[in-house]
C-alpha cells in the first residue's frame, strides 16, 4: 500500500507498506528529504508480533525489540532493541513486564494485572468478572502497592434486600 501526502508545492511525503500473504504489515518504507526510513515487523508461528525494528536507514545497524508472551498469548515482557536479536535466546535488558492473576480480593472476582516498567515501578489494574475496569493502583511513596483490603473493604451487613456498597444484596 502506498500513501502520498503533499507537504508543500514542491515536496511530498511518501510511504509504502509491504504485507505478507496474510495481509500483515512486514515492512514500511517512508521517503523523506534525507532518504528512506525503514521499519520491519516479524511474526511468530502463532501470528503474534515477535520482533519490531527501530526505524533505520539503508546501511544502518538494525536494532530489534522483542516481545515475549505468556501461555494465554498476552505480552509478558518486552526487551530493549539490540542488533541481531534472536527469539530463541533473547538478549537485551527487559524494558517492562506484566503479570496476570485472578483477583482474590473480597467481593471482587475478576482479573488483576500487575505491570512493572523498566524503572521497576509497579502499577496494578483490577477488572471485575465482566471485564470492567474497577481500580487502578499506583505505588505509594515507599514503592508498595496498597493491599487489596485497603481497596475493597469487606462490606458490613446491611438490612435484608438492601444493596451493599459493591452492589450485592445481603440478607
């Protein structure tokens, strides 16, 4: 696919995207006043993005960042761009990780996703059983995430048929 955009009366910006037999983008070449800028994408056997190159010009060293997946197909961690990245024996520092767990918070059945970025800062998002986001936590000044009980206090009994703060009817 080719895209052309006129910048002014004399200059055009043009990019061409090449696709594989499944229609996935595998290479994009953007033309600018200094030459071509190339970005490539490689896929694993399951069709997931495995490696993406940093933008480069012809003749430059190509640096690849690598994505690693868990058993459910979610991105588990990303590695920094390095030359000659090999998926079977990855190199490069880990830029960030994500962990996925089932929520065990009182009255909060769902999913907990804990993410750690390259600076080792954690954050957590909690979704209910319907997949609706119900909380996002950032660490306190000591770097700790709050305990679940601080987020979801155990509801006190309410009169029969009256909804609790979490929407359940307690009898």
